[in-house]
C-alpha cells in the first residue's frame, strides 16, 4: 500500500511529465524520471533525462524558464 508521501510524489511526477510533453518544443525528449520530496512534502526536486545528450543545456534552460508555469500547473 502506498503512503501519502509516495502518492504525492507520483502525482507530481505525472503532472510534471504531462507539462513537459505539452510545453516542450520537441527538439529533444525530456523525461521525468523521479521526484524527491522534502520530509514535510513542501519542496519537490524533479529529476529529468534529456535525449539527445547534446540538447541537455537547452532543455535545462527551458525547464528553468518554465519553473513558475510548472508550479502553477502542478498546483491546479
């Protein structure tokens, strides 16, 4: 049985993956691989992989720019 913490982590992972699929420009594949939650559950670190590897810098810039929009999307 999943704990509340695990359910929250999975919900954030799923929402972040959906956001990346909708908002990316499709020059690279951005995959949400995991989410680390703080013990209180108020801070999440989203882990991603990028293919091809030479597009990693652009993908990280994209995720940094879209941070606020991602937070809004997840909170809804």
